[in-house]
């Protein structure tokens, strides 16, 4: 799936510019259980409360990590949507079963598109119908992965980094076989739903890219490391970039 960075539409998340990147640490061997609950029951309930469930993923490098993205129409809309869902019947029915799979669900980054048109355009994307089965864990020769890079910036550096990424990095990434999908920066607004904590004091730039396979991604990374444009972009980071290699579940909109 190739989602252009600069082609926002009514159905793109630029029209609802608040996004959460959520990383859950799960109890050993419980990821498939959570995916089954999430894909079969929790998507519909959240979308009925006016959220967009963008993508759900297995972390290919950490077998007990579940990663997902959801979007909102704004910070007030986020508060209203989360209140409706977490005080509603779907979460009440499945809360205990979902929570029983988790060690921690507090690793959450609150984000917004890095520039106009940088959000995820999901127009034309269709979620697989129920009944759905989660994809099995993938080896290094299977296809269709999403890679999220978390660039940790110094305070106040988001605008400059985003500008340089848009101008310099996107052409480089595309030339090396990546499909640039979206770019986000930290949303610094106060958490509008304190019941669900988010990571405070963060200054991040997040890129989302698609690859045809983990092998293609590995070759891409090897070449990217020697790119002068990429090296220059990485030189001023506050700490090393985090890379999440993600396999979408069967009902993920992103990466299918």
C-alpha cells in the first residue's frame, strides 16, 4: 500500500490531526490472544466512539510487544471519544480479558502530522471482514512490513527537523526502495484524557514507511547508513533513533 505524504483527503488523518502511537508490553505468549480480542471486538467499539483505528502490529523484534495507532479529530474529540469507549459496554465486556494479557500499556506518544499533508491517507483502505485471524509471526523472508522510526529531538527542534526531513530525507528514502507513508511530531497539548497516561516531556519526530519485505528493508538500511543526507539529518539527535519493524495483523488498515 503506497500512501502519498502530500495528498491529504477528507478521509486522511490530517483531517483529524491527533494520533497515538501505543506500545504494549505483554505477558509471554499472550500476544495472539490480545490480537484476537482486539481485532474481533475492540476495533468496532472504538470506531463507534469516533476514533480511527489506523493499524495494529506485531513487533518483529520483540515477540511480546503489541503496537498500534489510533487517530482523533482533535484533543477535545479525543477526550469525548475515549470517555465514550472506556465507559461503554464494549470495553466493560472485554476489559478484563484484554488487561490479563498485559504487563504495561503506558508507553504512548501523542502526535500530530509534521506538516500539512504528512498524515496517513487511508482513503481506499478496507479492513478485512470478520471473522479474521491474526497473521502469524513472520520470518525475515515474508512481505509487507511497516517501519516506524522514532527520532528523539532536542527541545524546539521539531520544525527544523521536519522541514529538513521533508526536503532531504523523503526523496532519499523513496530512491532507496521505501514507501514514505506519514510523518508526525509530538503533540504538546495537555493530555485531554488523564486516565490514560502519555509520555510527557517528549520531543520526537516519527516517520512511517512501508516495505515489500524485511529483506528489502534490511538492504535499504544498509545503503541508508552511508547516505550523506541521512547522516547529516541524524547528527543532531538527542539520543539514538528507535526503529520498530512491524507486521500488520489481518484487520489492520495500514500495511495491508
